[in-house]
C-alpha cells in the first residue's frame, strides 16, 4: 500500500516537472520526462510493485535467490576451471588420444612396431641446429 502511494507521488511529481519543462518550450525533454514519470504508475498497475514487495519480505524468496546464487557461482567456477585446463571434455579426450598415438608411434607402448619401421635417429647436434634454422627461416631471418 505504501509502495503504491510512493509510486503515484513520484509519477505526479515527474508529470509536474514535465509540464514546467514543456512550458519552457523544451518539448522533447518534457516528453522524455513524462515517459520516465509514467513508469512507476505502470509498474503499480501491472502488479510488479506488489510482487516485488511480497518477494522482498519473503524468506522463501530470499532462500531461492541464495540457491540461484550458489548455482551461478558453481557454473562460473566450472567454466573457469574448464578454460584453464584447455577446452571442453571432447577436446581433452581428443588430446589424450593424440598423445597415446604419439607414444605408440614412438614405440614405447606399441610392441607391434618393428625396429625397421622406425626412422633412423640423426645426430643430436644437427637436430638442435636444424630446429633453430627452421625457426629463423620461418621468421625470415
């Protein structure tokens, strides 16, 4: 009841300010002020103010807001952890599969590979310099 009275008083004051503004030949500003001042009355007439008043003083409603807050915090936390780990579950599974295939190709866990199928290892010093040369060529140096 008090909320409806306050909203009506705010709307009446806003319409008074809009009338004074229109009297000063600022019609666009007056129309904008009138639009803003009619919003509280519209909220009272649609029942939104009553619903908000009932919700504000209801312990069940506040408990519901707390549950929604916890749910959103859990959701945001899991999304942050997922992004830190490097993608979605499908991407992590695909990366694990690729890692297993690399290990199998290297011959450490795949006894089906024969020594003849493996490429011959190049001397260690050439590997280091060839990697550096490839990087420099890539950057045009």
